C-alpha cells in the first residue's frame, strides 16, 4: 500500500484538484493546500484572477488564509492532466419548476472525465439525491474516459457541511461524512479528509447512505422551520406573540429550538426538492416534505400581504405607499443572494403598486440587478410608510426605534420585523413580526 493515493498525496508525489471554487470549494482547496499539492479549478476566469491575488470572491476568507498554501489556481483544462485525486464542489440548484438542475454538476463531471486516468479518484461534494453519483455522474466518467468504474478509477462521496458566514462551525471542526465505492477507496478517501478535518470523519456504509445523510440534514431543518412558520400564522390570527410562546415552550428540556423566518439560500430551500424528486421517481409522493416546502416558499408573500394590510389599517392609500426593505441576502452577515426569499416580499408589495426601496450592507447591487432585476439603493429616505427588516444583519441589530422613526413619513408608520429582533424595544410604532 506504499503507493496508495493517500501516501502519494502526503509525499507530494500526486496532486489533488478541487473543481468549483465557491463557498464550499475554496475553503477546502486552501485547507488541503496547507498539507498537500493542490490545483484549484473554476470555469470563471474572473474569479480565478481574484484568487491568484489572495482575494476570495465570496468575501468569506481573509487574504491571510491563502498564505503558505501549495495551490495553483486555474481555469485551464490542461492544468488538471497530472491530477490524481479530484474533489467536485459545484452548486446543485433547482430550476423554475423546483426540479433538480444538474447542469453544473454534470458539466464539472465532464471536465474531470476529459482528464481522468487509470488509478484516479473522484470524490463528489455537491448535495444530490441518493443514487446521483453512481447513476448520473459515473456513466459520464466511464463514457468519456473509456475507463471502467471500480477497476480503473474509484469514486467517493463526501457532502459539504460548510455554513456560510459561520466562523464557529468550520471545515476543520465539523465531522465529515465520507464514503467510497469499496472498502479500499473508503479508507483512502477517509484518510485524505482526515488531513483537513481535525475532529475526524464518519465512514458511511455506502455512497447512497452518505448522499441521503446530507439531504435529510437540510430537509429536517426545513420541515421544522415550516412548522414554526405555520404556528406563527396561527398565533397571529389568535393575537398571540410567537416569540413569547417559543420562550415559554423552550423551558422544556426536549423542545426543539426553531424560529420563524424566510427559508432561502442554496441548501435548506433547495435540497428537499432533490429528495422529493427522487421519491416520486421511486413511486412515492412525499407529503410532509412537500407541505413544509409549500409553507416556507409562501412566507415572503405572506409578509408582503401583512405589510399591505398594516399600511391600509393606518388609513393610507396603498398606491402612494413607499416601503423600505432592509436586507437582500439569504441570511445574515453574508454576501450570498442565491435563492433569497426577500425578493418574494418585494414581488408581493409591487403587485399592490407599492414603491419599494431595497438596501443591504453586504449584497452587490449589480448582482441583485442581474439575478432579480432589483437594484439596491445606496441611501434611505425619510418618507417611508413601512419598513421591513427582512434579514437580521449585525449592522441592523444596533438600530433603535428613533432610527426607524427618522426614516418614516412624519416619524410614524409600520415596522415589520421578520426575525423578531426588536420584539421588546418598539413602543410607539405599529409593530409586527412573524
């Protein structure tokens, strides 16, 4: 076993490549590069040029993280020809019909297939439905390379668990689930990941088990948040404060601590659809997961409608109303706008002819314009009829009631606090939260 792939990597006789250098790929590539030779590959040359200057295009990592790393950034296929261990970490989004969009994954698999050699390893990190690695990706690798799976090359699956913006749960200190196509590959892949995951790895019994484990992590969160979102709608009708209820219920030792809110992003709002898609192919129509998705996907529209009702209740004309929406990213303190549900609030308000201004200290106006057709405003005004704080950015945590009054028409109006941040501090304004 002296010529095992792990030994070759550790002795710098072989290179590892990470395909896709976004939120997930770049941190992994840099962490590996502290120990072994790494090629960081991405099809976006603009991003590659930034990384060559020690800049993370996702604004998650400091320049210091690039230091002392044995890494070559490239967008050229030929730079992958002498790589023996490939890690594929590209996004797996959904399309407009909420069906899996495997284009980025199959594209990355095609890239690897063009340079695949005998003895190589390919490990997938993208979130997929159980069976995707072996049923969708392996045939591409075999067909394009002319090599035989298991005999000529090995495949594994190790789902990412990186949480954007989370400095506590990082790659190094979250247990990594790993799997391989046989006992030997499992061991080689596990040892390779142990180089970078300090708390160790969990060896799953098969690739499908590892795929399923990842997808239920986010599905479980989605369903739990959907329950709390539905409860918040019920409690609103009953005139009860949801956060007071959660605080009281939370005194029991086994009560699960979830809060209502918008469920967007490229994980929780997407992954359950991969599972329900595979379930329907297997002849089962998922009920609980689909219901949870329906509730969470409709929350933005619900918040928009509630805001309109509150403005009308103040005796104002809705056609002349102006609303400020604060926060555009899918979660707090990140730059990522993918699958942000804030856009649903804006769509709902605009359907009532309401004028909407959107601000965010982290998001890029250019990206918002490109993705959703909604640019960011650089300045706020002082004549809004309602303010919706949609994302609990730390910058917004410091705001006081007087700050909101200064932005509202004649110092009065509606404050909609999606995450209940100002629950106990607002005394004069018309206040509503989930």
